[in-house]
């Protein structure tokens, strides 16, 4: 072999590229010219060493080859004696990769093809035909194994939809029906699709009996107004115009109603019951403890609301049978009424029913059909996300599993439509997002009891990242959501939104409050970091509790606290418990003592105007704990203020309830059924009146209720 290398130009190699082995010879020559390696070394570069051959690996030059050199293993080529002790030559700059011999590679591939396919022609046309055939076989196999199915949502009416999930009986039946129909010339027999068990519905007479239980129209109008003013808040339940339209149908008397109207009748009575819970917010008198007269009036109002609830609860079986959009509305409203009575029990059950009805109507999935108008779809989305968020928050705070996983939901979030009056869109979307934040925090806290101890620090860091992300998100909300002006139209809604936001920080930090720091005298670096993380979470929790009490105080000073508002009561209770726990854990401080004093004053206002022993014992137990920790006199804790009341719609409502009281022969209930503390028992006995049937004697004869039997054991069991 002779190469012209006088100008050290490897281009001379190109003039010697004739013959089948020219490419390999050119590569070897290039290596020799560029690296000045001996020819004996270059002749071995295209051969594999014995070590790489045994390992079935690609050899990278040599000797020694770079793979063996990198792996620090002996490298030996054929016809080369194996040294007793392997020595490796390491150059400062490793030689560049040697180009592979394409001709040898092609020959090897042809040998493999003939081994598996036999003696077949390997010209370019035949190889292309073989490759195409292989790809077709792969696509056919993929089609055979493709069992992907999609869900189906079909509107039966504007109010009812049918949902069929993936791999369900219905989907398979539809496939079978379509297959048989395509193979026949004659049309398939008619089949009743999207069937509901309507034959199980109650008699049509129940509708007439229910409408007869409505109060006078001015009273009903007042209670509906109270609902939208104080109860709706930041969630979506129903449209105000729709409720008044249904109320007009009931008093009109010219429209024939059927069993299909039972769900919205249940919703209507639920709205009246909730309005009765919060009717006292329209009273001009702000002192909730003004004597026995005021206590008796509160009990009368709550007893009337109990009758409304009982009417609605009688319709529950028919609401389930209807399984419509309005069924979801009815159960969410019943759950809202039950929140101050039994949040983790009765309300949680109603919310579970609401979610089951929503799933049955496919409200948790993104609608892609064409037989539903945009407003109907938006109503479905708003109601579903409100029900889902309310159930999620209730489930997390009471340690209950949720009805549906977040991964199963792909419904569109609510959109800002000008046709909807309330709730305000920024507040509603922020409230829904707060539910998602709480879900992430709950999921992270759950990992603390499942993960190895070595990962606890990592999950603590995740909690801190969630905390910081939440604060950044909260700061990015529109300024209208942060408006805390007591004279603003949305002061109460914004305050409730802030309470929900702070409650997440309390939930995040309170598991870390009780910790014995005396065991941490000698801490290594990682333990010191963990202690700082815990301190940051606890401090944020306590600060949130104190800020929560400040918000409640602002509400009490400007609007008043609602004794039936579960959001206000649960926030105050959570803040009190955190402050009390921090006082026990870290010692006394004036700031914490002031917070306890303020919290006790606020929670007294929300208990209501009753004098039941259960409520008094609950207050005394907290006060006893405070007295043990406090060093100053707390006798002047409760502030009193009296104002004169004027005639209003609430006065008309109260006069109506008092007129029924004067005509009744039985005794009124001694306990407000809607008080947040009404579920507590004293001495192992229930605090509810043993004979609820006296309520039927309590009613005005002009307000028929003979067909309603009240059962205290059914609707007022123990608070869970």
C-alpha cells in the first residue's frame, strides 16, 4: 500500500477508493496519518477483542480497546499472548472513534436476514417490499389489541342526561346492537333507552300535599331572599330567577304538576329551611342573648324550619328515582341545611348522594355532544364543581373518603357568563381553587404516615412549597376578592373566602403543634432543618388562627355572625383549638390569651339563644381550660350591646311564627335544632325533645301539616 502524504492532506485517500475494501483502507490510512500509530496497531482496530466478543459488545479500537479501558478490565486480541498482569496505556488525548466498516456491517445484516427468511433476494425492491409487509403486520396487531373505549353522555331532556362510562355493560350492549343492526336489512325493534324506574315513584297526590305545606307567599319570598343574601356565599346552588319562577307556579294553581317536578319541589323547601336558619340575620337587634323571650323566639323559628326540612326529606326517595340535574341541586341544598347539624354525618351523606346523582348524569365529564345548549352545560359545570368542592372540603376536614377521585374528572371549569347574577364569578372560581389546594395539602399529609422516615424531610419541604405557592396564588387574585371594606357589597363573601383560605393553613400546620422539643437537645444538621420546617408550619398555623379571629370579629361588628353558618362556626372553633393547643405547648403569651378571649366571645354569639345544658357544659369546659392557663381575670369577656329594633320583613316573619305559637297547645322545643352545638349530649342522653310530634300541634290550622309525621330519631340522630 502506498499513499501520497507529502502535504499531509488526507484528500489523497479519495483517489485510492477503488475496490470493495477501499473504504476500510481509507479509514485505516486516515487514522495512521492523523495519529502516527504503527501499522500493526491499525490492522487490529477493526477487529474485536476477545473480551468484547465474549460480552457481545461493540469493540472500540485498541489495544487496549477504549471500552475495556473505561471499564478497567483486561483487553486481549487474537494471536496476542495474554499477559500475566494486564497493563493499560492511557494517552492524554484518546484517539477519535474509528469509522465502522459499512461493507462488513451490510454483509452481516444480509446473513441475519437469510438466516431468518431463507434464501431470498436482497435487492432494494425486495427489501422495501419486505419492510412494508412487516409494518402492515405491526399495524394489524395494534388494531387487534386496541380496546380503547370512550364514555357517552346523552341528554334525555334538558334536565336529565344519561352517562355510560368506559368498558361498561351499556357500551358493550351498544356495540352489539350496532353490529346486529348493520347486518340486517330490516330495522331493529324499538328499545326504550335511558330507562328510569318511574314505576316506583310516589303517587301524584304527594305533589298536592307538599304544595299545601308552603307558607304564605310573602314569607316564602322573604326566606328565599335571605338564602341568596346570607347562605349562597361563594358557591353555586341555583339561579334566583329560576327559584322565583318555580315559587310562582306553586301559588298560581293553574299549572298541573307531575312526579317529575318533585326534585325542584324538594329544592324549594330546602331553600325555605335554610332561609329560616339565617332569618335572624335580618333582625335589627344584634344581641343574641337578650333573655328568655329571645330564646323562645329563636326556638320557634328553628322549629318552623324543621317542618320545611321534613317536607323536603319526605321527597328524597322520589328525588333519587328522578336522578336528574335538579336531584343534584336538591341534595346539595339538603347537605347545606345539615352542615350546622351534622357535618360529618348527615351532610356528608347528602353530599355523597349529590355526587352519585351528578355522576349518573355525566356531569363530571367534559361534554362533547351536540344536543345540549351552552347555558345548560354551564349550569351543569357550575353545580358540579360546587358540589364537588363542598364534598371534598367536608370529607377532608372530617376524615372521610371522597366520592370520586380527581383523576376521574375532566369537566370544564365554570366560565364567566354575563347571564348569571350570583355568585360573583371571581369568588366562585377562587373558592373552587381553594378546594383543590386543600386536596393537595391533604394528599401530602397522608404521605407522612406512609413514607419511610428518610423521606419525611422531603414531604415537609413539599408542604412549605405548597404554602408559598398558595400565598403567591392568593396575591394574584383580583383586588375585588381582597376587598375588606365593611360597606362593600361583597364584604361577607370576601370574608368567607378568606376564612376558607386561612383554614387550609390551619389544617396544614396543626399536626406539627404537639412536639417535645426536649428530645432535640443534640441535633444533627438534617434534624435541625426539620425542626425549622416544623416551626415555620406551626407559626404559620397560629398566625392564620389569629387572623381568622380578626376576620370573624370584623363580621360580628359590622354584619353579625350567623349561628347557622358552618363556615363561620367551624373557622372559629378551629382557630380556638389551635390557639389553645399552642398555649399548652409553648406557654402563656398576651397575644394568645387575647385571642382566646376574643374567640370565646365570638363562639358564644354563634351558639344561639338557647340555654341547653349541653351548650353550657361545652363552653364551661373551654373556659375551665383557659382559667388554668390564664393569670388575669376574664370575668368581663362577653361584650353587650343593645339597639332598638324596627319593623322589617323579618319582623313580619317573626310575628307569623309567634302567632302560631300562641295558638298551639304544646310546648316548644328547648333546643335550637340548627345550633352548631345541638348535636352534643349531656349525661349520655340526647338533648333533643323526646316527642317531636308536638310540632304538628304547634302549627297553624291554616297551614296544613296533617300529612307530615315528624320523627326525631330519623332526622336528628347523634352528630358525627
